[in-house]
């Protein structure tokens, strides 16, 4: 198997393991509400995306983007690595204040985190995951890279929704929003 594909697969496994480990470290007795159809659909979508990207690392080029993908693969590997490191670091720094994307509210134990990466970005996990996916698609030389665009739109929608919930529930969150950028330091 191609060493780059092994690296990509190992990164995906590391990402998933860290999420599962840190999820289990959190308080599991808190519930936000009943599981909605929307939450079930979000979980299903996440599983489908995960299955597709894992399959891409295991299979030869599917729908190749370039006939000579050397530079494309290198740029993709750099973006993948940066996104992976950003998402994992942000997840660890968020600690017990993290909530699944499917959560329909703010848990009582959630607190404003404004240290580390969160000093500069409100949604570094989303930014990291989008960079990771963009990089992976480039690294595997796939036209599925265009799928990152609609996914980014969904992420922006979700981030705006979360910000409204957090502003209503967490003291100081609105001030935090004025001091930080949403996805890209110094830009947006």
C-alpha cells in the first residue's frame, strides 16, 4: 500500500480514537434532550462521510483529478496534517465543554473556553476538519474535493446555530465573539 495512503488512514484512525477517548472522559450522565430525527440524520451523514474517506484511502484513485498528481498529493498531505493537528489540539483544549454536533442544546457543565487555539478561533475543530477533508481529497487525487464546498456551507450554518445557542446560555460568549474570528485567524 502507498505510504501516503497509510499515513492518511492512520490520521483518520487517530482522529476518531481521540474523539472517542475524550468523549468518554466527559460527563455522560448529562442529557440535553431526546434524540431527534435531525440528530439521527447528522450521525448517519457523519458515518457515510467517514466510510467514503476511509474507502478512498484503501482504494486506488477513484475519479482522478490530475494525471500527474505529485504536487497535488504533497499539498493535500500538508493540508491534511495541518487540519488534523488543528482539530485534535482544539478538541483536547475544549475538554469537557465539547458537545456532539447532534446535541440540541447546551449542557449545564459547558463553559466558555477562550484559551489556546480558542483565543483566536471560535470553531477550530470545524476549520481543522474541513482542512483535513480538503487535504485528504487532494492527496488521493479525487474530484470528490468539490464535495468540501457544500460541506463547508453546512459547517457555517451549524457554527452560526451553535453561536446563537452559546450566546444565550454562556455568560461572556457574545464578548468572546467580538474578540475572535469564526474560522480563519485575522480574517473571518
